[in-house]
């Protein structure tokens, strides 16, 4: 089917859709690009003093913006810069990397691997800006930002002061933090601990361990792990590609649900009634209970890859049921309608309510 929607979006023509990986969203009243940290601080401070609503946009990979857009100023965080260092306090000698908030995340990961460091390679291929990663506590293939985060530089929007804070102050948890969905502070820069020997973090994800030919908990060369992670992500449509509509998404749309121990037997009984008692259910230990696979539940509830079909403007990815994808002519209303259908279907089938991972602006999943 011909695609009437351009692969390269123009902000003047396409509004905020030009700044999101979903390529959805109406216009903002004003769009400002902040190319350095001083510009970013000034743009935010000036808007706050004027009482102007502010939408901060990093890589746009975790944003769902409504069709009516944003009635305020969108500030595009375009600050870039990477510095490597070593922490020699208390006799230690640990390497780290610091990046400005707008630095492309995968570029940052690639640079650490190229310089002979390990630690971030399992997070390869994730779209977006470095400054957004602690907000969401981004994670993939057994590693979370919380595992490697050294510190975050914040702008306090009330006082106008900037300061570095440690990860212990951020309330980092599964795909969330004290920064998510709140406007009190702006991330200006982030810093991460690295491994000094070009070796990966311990491989805790079974699929990746199998691809690498190592035991779970083992390590491998950081460059080799990065290659395998990118290959796995591409196979699931999770590496951005203008020509592939399966990558026109916000990544995993729903978080994996965590079921508390008391509710788990009843949930598993409902799953067994639907898929059969002999079907193994993916389960993973988690704080507060057991984590189930949202993608697995979606598929077993009747929403297969590519649902609802070729002519739909929004579909589940043909490679990965956890991604909702814009096929080129979609609206945000189309996206929300499909998300609600999937969420409600899983709840009806299994008694589990899936929660969206992206941030919603000017719209909501009711």
C-alpha cells in the first residue's frame, strides 16, 4: 500500500509530530530549540516567569501528543556533549561518562563501547535523548539505568538553581522515577559509571545470553554484546528506521504488570482457563510481587502481531506485540483507540490492567 505520509517530517507542516518517534501530534503555540545548557535554562526560566506552559521534548521516543497539540511553548532539548572521566576519590579509580541532556542515547552508548568501556551496551539501540533515561529509568535486556547511574544535573524550576544529585534521591523504580510526570525539575546532564575492561555488565536476560552463547550471569565483550542487542532489537522493530513502519512507535507501549503474591494464584488460574494449564506462563521476580510479560498477555488475549490488519492506520507491530505503530496516516485518536481496545481485552481475558509506558500530552488513555 502506498504511503502518503512523508518519512521526513517538517515541523512547520507537521507540528510536534516532527519531534516524536510515533510521528503523531498537533502543533505547539511556539517551538524553541535549546542548543546548549545556558539556552535551555534561559528558555525554561523565561517561560516560567511569563506563566507560559512548557513541554520539554528530548528524543520524543516516549511521548504521545494529542491531535490538538500543545497550547504553550515546546522546548526541544538539543544540547549535546560527551565527556569521559575517572573518579579517584577515596583511593578508587572508576571510569564514568557524562553527557548533556540532549545527546542521542545510542550515540552515547556507542561512544563508550568504542572507547573500550562496558556497562551500557545492553541499552544499545534505545531511541531518545540521554537526559530522558533516568526519568523513565530506561531498561532493556536485564539492565536498567538505575544500575549504572552516577548522578544527574537538575535545574530547580522554583529556585532557578542547578545541582548534581545522586540516584538515591530520584526514587528510581520499574520504568519510573520521581522525575516522571512532574515539572519541578529539568534534567540538564547525566553521568554513568562504566566498566574499565571492555566487558559487559552481567548478562541477566535469557534471550541475550542464548544469542551470545554465555551462561546467564556471565559476561562478554561489550562490543559483541552491543552487536547482539542491536540485532535482537532490529528483529523486533525496535531500532528506528524511516522506511519501516514497525519502528514508528513509542517502543513498548505497556509496562509489564507486577502482580502481588496474594493475587497471583487467581490470575494464573484465569490464564490457565484461557490458554491451557500446560502452557508455561513467563514469570519474573520483582519488587512487590511477580512480573508478567505484557506482550505475552496481549497475544494470548487475542491481539496478534499486526492486529487489527493491513488497512488499519494504527496496528500492533508485525514483529512485536508490545509496540503500537503508526502506519503512515494515523492520528493520535487512532492510537489511543487501539491502546484502549488492547488494554480492555487483556483485562477481560485475565483480570490484569495494563498501564501505558509513554507520557501523554493533550490526550489520555481513559
